[in-house]
C-alpha cells in the first residue's frame, strides 16, 4: 500500500498575526484548525506535513517551497477571513480540475457543520494556488470580525472545522471516512491547552510548562494526548525523587 501525502500550509505565524477580531487571532485559529485536519488525516493513514506546528514565522514563499519539495497528492492552505462579511470561501487556480473537486468536497463538509459558503473562487495572484505544483486550495474558514465568528469561537468548534476539511480531503483521495468509537476518541484526543486536560493532570503539566520543560503552549499549542501527559508526569516525578535523594 502506498500512502497518500497531504501538505498543510498554516497561514501566518510568529511576527505576522494575520487577521484579528472578537478576541480571535488568525495565526492561532489557523494552527488549531490545521492540527485537527492533520489528526484526522493521520488517523486515516495519510502522511501529512505541516508548514509550521508552533507559533513561528512562516512566509508564504517558505510554505510553497516546502510543499513543492514534499510533492504531496493534495495541498491545503488554512486561513481565516476578515474585512466584513461572513461565510466560508475557498480559492483555487483557474482550470485546476482536481483542485476544484477538492474545493467542492471541502465546501460540502463545511456546509454540513452549519457554516454558510461564499463559494469557490479562482485567483491567479495568490502565490499559494499559483506556485504550488500539487492540486491546491486555500480555505478561509470564517470571518474573525464577522457575525459567523460565534460558530468558531471555541477550540471544539475550530476542531470541527478542521475535521470538516479532513472529510473533504479524504473524499478527494478516495479514502472512506471512519467515525471514531467513543473510547478511541478519548484515547486519541489531543489537548491543546492545560485547561482542557483532565483535572488531575493539570497542575503537574502546568508545572512543566512554567519551568520551560514543555514548550509550545498557548491556544492550540500544547498538542498532547492524555497518555503523553501521564508519561510526562511520571518522568517529572522520577526527576523530583532523584533530585530529592541528591539533596
Ligand atoms: Zn490569512
């Protein structure tokens, strides 16, 4: 079996926050949505590379170069809109048939979670759709400064958007979407913030964050499973014991 490959461009990052409104910052929303997209694709045995996995500078030129070097089957760029308006929209380069099919499949899934669509649009100027070799789409999920921001103003709602993108990608790749059983959902669930973790794990994970041992924190940045958190806590306790014995 040969694995399908998908490249995810995560719009903005680091010194470039992108759009902002209603307490939402685009670079952060993009990362949360992109990670949910990645997780669903990996769960279906799709190989994924992301242009960034933390809050760091990530120019569009770098993204395109990385994407072309990776040579994926499909490429998705994740953005969030601003400037007055509401609804999802997706851009493709004119004439790209596979990209259009991908855009249609993603749009269908985004509508299925209750988001309106402004449609599939073409652009000859967006570097992402112009310069990527693989069939590529650029998604603008919602407007941070529009009335539809309330549909996506929590991490859970942003994950749902990422999962909708994933369903559209999987359909385009000819991979059947499999729902997770509840116990599998808990096992695979990735926690993006300390506050999201089960209560009994929070204080020790917070201590690892506070001392700098665990980085990448911030909305969407923690990105660990419950099992990973438990392993980290055991390692922390072992270190604490070892240090106490030395003292
Ligand atoms: Zn953007």
